[in-house]
C-alpha cells in the first residue's frame, strides 16, 4: 500500500457518513494512488527523453532534439493536474465536513436554529443579548454527508473585550465556511437589514421568528428564506437548500480527488516546477531537466515513492543505445 492508500484506510476507520466511507474506500483501494502513479510514469518518460538528449546525444539513434516531442505531452499533463487541483476543496469537504456558519446580530435566533437543526439542546437560548461568546459546533449527518454547523457570537458594536474576541471569531468562521446563513430577526427586519451583509459570497439570508410576523413560507426574495425555529416553519425548505449546496460540492462517481492538505501542497509544487520546464523554451536543457526532477520528486512524496527513477531503463527501451 502506498501512503494515499494507508491514509484512505485511516479515513475509512474514522468515517462517520456514507460519503466519507465511499471516498475512503476508493482511496484505500488505490484509486488516488493509481492516478498519481500514472502521472509519475508520464513524467519519468519525459525526464528520460531529456536525459537521453543530455547524456547520449552522440548516439546515432538519438536525434539532437529528442526532448522537443515531450513538451506538448507535459502541457497536457499540467492541464490535467490543474483541473485536479481545482477540485481539491471538494475532496476536503467530504473528508472534513461541509462547514455552515450561523451569523447575525444578537437575538437573531442563531442558537435556536442550531438546536432545531441538531434536534436537541446544543446551545443556550436566552433573551439576553451576547449569551454566545465562543463558537458552538455540532456535527450532523445530512443526506449522508458530514456537516459542521457553527453557532457564533452576535455581531454588534461592543466595548467588552471578550465579546469582541467572540465577534472576531464569528467573522473568521464566516470567511472559512462553505455556506454562511445570515440570520435576521423578521420582527425587526427593517432595522436589521445590512447588519451582517457581505460577510461571505456563499451566504444565504434567513428571516427568523417568522411565527411572530406574517411572512410567506419559503422564499421571500432572491436568496432569502423565512423560517421559525419554534414552529419548524421553513426548516424543511432550508434543509433542502443545504443539501443542494452540498451537492454542488460533491465529487462525481469514481472521481479521485486530493483529500489532505499535504496532497494539495505537493501537487502545487509539482505543477509549479513542471510549468517552469514547459514554458522555459529558451532555458538550457539542463535547467529544464532539473525542474522536471523537482516536479517528479514532489509528486512522488504524495505516494511515498521517492526513489531515484530508473531513467536508463526507459532510455534503453526507447533507443538502441550501447548496442
């Protein structure tokens, strides 16, 4: 088993949801490792062509520009890697959970909504403003996906240093969330509008306490929902919207995606080094070879296969060298 398969086995043991189990099972069975091994094989071939030009240019069977033919192949591989990297967050969401931050002014109903979604008393509910000072998080299984819902401190002007720290954490949670639910008290909606607007591009506006004000069920405006945690009105509609948002961040059938930050960082290094080699047309071939070596090393560190590649084996299989 390579490192990705071992990591997949670890994830499988810790899996809480069906989506996590499927992703971990695929990784443990080598889906991710096979993808990276295929890329490594292509990179080894490219490096071998460069080395052949460098070390055996005096051989009749090796033309002087044998490496020229590999750069279009490397560009295609780069494009594939970049597409893979662009989907990295999807794999991380399945493994680590889809994050939802409940944001809004004090007494907007954030703690009540958290309890309603969790179907148990998780957070303290009080009419006293500023009850929630720190982030309260609950882990839910929604449609087979791990969802982390975070109740945060109410956003308002304050001189209390502890409350200000809670507000700072609230805004940070909103920045890191995959979905921000901006809550506003429907009974004071005229004065609450704009209180927390713009905290995240992935936000959905909720008008709470709809049982205290005559509001139509469901959508009241573009990207606005009315709900009541007390009566449950609109909660089902909200759950459907959450599932829809999760579905937009769900891997396709059989799709192999990076699941850890170390995968992403090594892939970024690999892409950066390989790109230098591909676009460096005016660079000495020795320099481009070094960039390819760095790229291959970074890619190999993901699976744990960082041994020196048998480039001569590829060269001898491609050309009649030394015969």
